């Protein structure tokens, strides 16, 4: 799941300066679960905009705003979206990009959210960062715990010298990722993996923008 947080209202209003009509896009997937872009948040955003003198032409709550075909269909079947002076998107950056790709190039597409991280869902309403999208997964040798993500220093060959009582020196509320990796591998009878050297990250694997085409 992609985690988002709301931008300050004044930041959105600043970008809308000079516009009169606004259409809203929400996301019924990640943003809705984060409580940043679902039906309730669309209603709240519309009310805020109206209170500040803007006409809200409507809102579009798609199952997944990052899905190009859904956004394209919405623009084709909902003329209000294309007529607005600007569009405010309550979705992750991928959703904003998808809306912008389908809108007329003269129509400003503005993000209402900041995209923060890719999360594992612990339980309803509880998320933690589980992947850095680095392009070089090492979970096979670290017991399913990502040191690139869960170690603040991104160390790939064991803990630093600042571990105290098994806790991270950078974030003292967190158990050291490498202590957890050791414990997990020990239970699996795979401690020998810790003797294998992990080369530095090949950051070229994460060069952006990236593309995948399965056809």
C-alpha cells in the first residue's frame, strides 16, 4: 500500500490562485484506507474549497486512480472533469500523474496529498514501511527483513557499532534491524548466510523513471 498524508489547505489554495472552478479526484484504494482520499475526504475538500470561494464542479472517486483506463473513462464520460479550471487529486503521486496524463495539457492537475512510503498493512489503520523499491531485493538472505529499509543507515552487512541492548542508535524506539535478522535466521537454521558478503547497492537498478511492459 502507498501511504499518503494531507497537504496543508493553504498550500492547495496557493496553487489554485486565479482559478474559479475545481474538480476533485479521489482514490478508493490506498488513499481511502489512509483516510486521505476517500469519500469523506472528498466531501471535506469540497467544503473547504467552497468556503474559500471556489466552485466545485464535482468529484470522481475511482477504485484506483493510478489505473490509466479508469481515469481515461472518467474524463470521457464525465464532462465536468474536463471543464474545470483545475483538478485537485486526493491520491498518491502515481494517481496525480495518471490524471495529468489524461487531462488536457492546459488543465492544471494539483496534488492534495504528499506520498510518503510503500507500506505493509499491519492491521486496519496501522501501516509500516516495508520496501524501498530499490530494485535489488535481498530478503532471501535476511529472513524477510529488509535492512535497506528498516535500518536507518541502510547497512547491508550487519549492524553498526551503535547498537545498545539490541536497540537502534538512530531511532532508539526501534529494535535494530540486524538483531532481528540474526534472530530470524537463527530460528531458521540459516545463520551461515550472515557470513556471505553483500556488495554495495547497485543504484542503477533504481534509475528513474522505470517502466515495465508485459505485452
